[in-house]
C-alpha cells in the first residue's frame, strides 16, 4: 500500500494529505496498536460549527466533531450510541493546519488524539488527516449533507424530561411549525413563501422501513485495534471520502465469526442487513414526535440531553444516522439545561452549520417562525448577518463595529420573537448575500463580474413580489470581486417580507467574503436619491450604486444605476423617450428637441450590442415638400433581417 504524504508545520504538527492507499484506520491482518491509548480516536469525525444564540445578545461559534460509535463511547456517550458531538481541545492546531475548514463537509482524523469527557484532545504530536464529504458523490453517505432546495421532510421533536415539559402539546407545536391548525404564519409557510416554492416542507411521518445490521458481523481488525464491524463501515463511510462498501478490498470481506456473509450482505450502510418495519404513529401528531427521557433538565448539560434524544430517535426509526430518514430535525426541549461554558441557563437556540439538527430552548423559541428560519438557516450553511454600520462601546469605552446579528433586514440577524404576528416580527426572509447563497432565485438573479467597466441600469423586485417579477427586473444583483462580493436587493415590505424589521422599502447592500461559509455585513440602506460607493482596501472607489426611484406599492420595484468609480464619476444616463414625428421633430435620449426640414437619409438609432450582439440600426428618409419635409420611409435592421416601411 502507498504511504501518506505528510507536511509538517511548526510545533512538530504534521498534516497528512491523502494520497491513494492506506490510512491509519484501515483493516489489517497484523494490527499494531502498541503504544496507542485505548481511548485514541479510531475513525475520522465530521467537523461542524455549532452556532448558539444566547439571551444576552451574544453568540457562540464553536467547532465540534461528530465521532463514531466506539469513539463516542470513549468520549462518554452511552454504550449504544451510534455517534456523538464532541468538543475539540486543540482546535487552534486544526485551524492552523487547515484554515479553510467547511462545516458539515471537512472530516478530521487525529492519529493518537484521545477522547474523554466529550472532548477530543489534540496535541502538536498528533498527525492530522483531512478529507471532504462531496455533494456531487452518489454514495449513500452524501445524503447526509444539508440541502436547500426540493421537498424537505422535517421532523419536530417535543422533548419531555422528569422535571419539565413544553406548554403546548404536539398538535399546538405542529400548528406553529407546519400550519396544521389555524396558524397562518409558520415555519412551513415562511420557508415556502421566502423560497418562491424552491423549497417545500413536508411534516415527517412515523412509519416506514428501516434496517438492522448483523450484530455479529466483523470483517477483521483495524490497524488501531478496533473491530471492523458494521458500525465501523457506517462511520468509515461518514468520515472518509473512500467508499469501503463498494471496494472489493473491504466490502467483500467475509465475516471472521463464521456467518459467511460479506459487509455488502451484512451491513445496512453497504445496502445489506435485514429490512425492519417500524411504526411510531402513536407517538406522532402531524410531523411532531413526543419523546420522554428519564433525566432532569434542570442542571443538565444541554448536549447530554441532545445525545439522549438523538440516540432514542435513531433506535425508533432503525437508522444509524437521522440524515438517512429526514432532511431536518428541529428539537424543542424544556428549559433548565445549561451552557457548558459557565453553567448559566442563558441560551436561546443552537444549530449545526451544514448539519440537520437545530435545538430550541423552551416554549418561546419553539413557537417562533423567525427563530426556526434563523436556526435552520445555519443548517443550510448560513452564518450570521452583521451590520457594518452598527457601533457600540464596550465596558472600557472602546468603540467597535460590525455587530453580530446587527443586520435585521433578514432572519439571520436578531430573531424578532413576536410569535404569530402576521405583520411584524415573523414575515421576513433573508438578506441579499444569503438569498444568493441559498440559490432560490437563480432565474431572477443577475451577476456583474469584476471589473465593472460600463454603467448598469436596472430594476430590482422584492422577494414578496415573486413570482410576478418582470422580465426587466432582478431580485438580487451580485457584483463579484476577488476578496468579497457585494449583493444589492430591494427590501420590499410586502408579502412574505412584509414584516422586515430593518430598512423596509430600501435598497440594501450587503457584502460577503468569497469563501462558502462566512458572515455577511450590511453596508447600506438606500432610499431614492441615495448612493453607496464601495472602496478597495486602499480607499480607491470601485463602483457606486445609485437609487434613482423606489415604488413601494404592491407591484412596485426599485430603479438603480451601478457605475465604475465614485458618485462624481456618474455618467449621463439616458432618461428620455426618444423618437421622431411630424414634419419632422426629433427628440433625443436626453429630451433635447430638434427640427430638420431638409431631404436626406439619416441614421436615427444605432446599437451594435442590441440583442446579445445582433445589433440594431434604424434609418429614415425624409422628403421635401415646399418649405418643410416629412419622414417618407423607415428601414429597421436587426442582425441580417431588414424591415422597410414607406408612407405616401
């Protein structure tokens, strides 16, 4: 087998970049675990950012790693856990080795790193190996990536503990989430309206067919001394880009315990195993499942509660990963659990960026559609929306800007939390940068690549106007630049966006770094007559966005100009309605009037770029009659086609 290529960094930290061949967790006939701690990491884990919103207005952005069954147990999860999220002690070493980690995509194996107390401890002596889960792969594990379009089956979990429960029953929560009763503004309605039905939400169902892997199957032993059973294949498929099930090297290995079955016959993840019907309908009400756990919420680490419920769901639906069954899982828990960092009870909700799970603390958060969209937005890969213009002073009097959550033109800023109010608080969508990232309006979006060399004149329609957008209107205008991109959008306060909290009926400008997962920044809220000039890092004007008019009626739009340089560089933009008539009278694009009483052939209009380069030319011929002339004939050429019209 080929060895891995290692690149060593400072502090003796080595990073393995995968070449074809073996990995330290391969199956081996001669395993050598000498000197390897019993609680050392066995298999790669998938990296996730856990975004937590706190009641004091702050947030927590922490890297976690989803570890395999054996690793989960070594980290302190239950003996039957299929997986667990663990914190990373040594995340600075990981980020130094690979700064471009992608939540829900990048996988990590730290050879020799240990697991205990829900923590993966990494030191400078550990060799780090990275891989990626590719969205283009057809392998089974790729379905576990979060998706932002199509029909999404969503499961909502109502959790009850020994000392706490939610006020609303499952039917009430289902109404808040899916509108199954009288609630007209809910997670389902807002998601579908904001996406222009690019996403449809289906409440999860309780019955179906799962799978049970052969409990006694084992393909052998890994180089780290772990039994390569069906759990190993499941977690290998989750944490590596290699497809061991399809590989004859591993997928065809016969059970060493004598059953005669291969991994492809014995393991569910390899499309083997035994089909198992399940029916949880008695526990479910219109997409909401009731789960009771035998613990007290008060004083419990919130992640312990998450793991208990997560493992119970996997057992009920006969899956080793909920992503095999549902697209998103929203878990509502009773208040009382604490945030591990300081034992306070000050958290609102959290979600895993690029994952499928979001968790809500208590009744208020479980009832609020804007909180649901905010947290599921994290699942869809979105980071927080900051405001570049918001500035505050800290306790020492030091001013700083770019306030987290400060952009409230969309739901990735502060959640409004007004429950079921139709007008204020819940009926709003995403800012321009996030709207582009979600890919919901591709048919209505327009992009201008760097550098902008000529003026752009266009119209912007708000999200609430969809799908009744004119052919001359865009929903999001993107200006692509090398380091960060700019997004221009009309924040029209109608329809799905009628409750937008900040900058209603203004043209907003947001920026976002070109890397996939990064925060957005609100740069400007422009009214008619306002402009915004983007500058380079050295202060050189790149382009200016100028709003010429805004119509905030139900069918209205915003008129904008975008041109290179500063506002002082604004070119003269045609605003008139040109033409020729009478004996004859001429009016130019600038509304200038002329008269001509001679007899000749004249070019009235010429545009070589018309219709994507076909070109347009209009010629007229005048005829003299005594002391005046008139237009006798017109020839119109588009491309190679010519139309002639002649009068008497």
